[in-house]
C-alpha cells in the first residue's frame, strides 16, 4: 500500500511540475507580451487557477501522508 501511495504522489508531483513549467515558461510570457486586456485577464485567471491547484495538491499530500491529523488525536 505504501508503494502505491508513493507512486501516485510522485506521479501527481511530476504532472504538476510539468503543468506549472508549461504555464510559467511557455504560456504566461506569451500572454503578457501580447498586452491586450483579454490576454492579461487570461494570465491572471490562469495564475489564480494554478494557485488553487497548488493549494489542493498540498492539502492532498498532507492528508495522504497523515490521514489521522485532522481528527485531533
């Protein structure tokens, strides 16, 4: 069971890092260089979505690693 949890966490981390890298290295500079209102709004919305996904991923890792931490025991 431990190996499966570790594999899923590492796979999720890899997908997250690839997605974050593509967003910040490839898409955001292109959106910001255009400079129109729509592309700037898209960059802001995409960055907010990235922050929400980051928070959810961190919470998921903590809950997976310590499933009884939320019970207060």
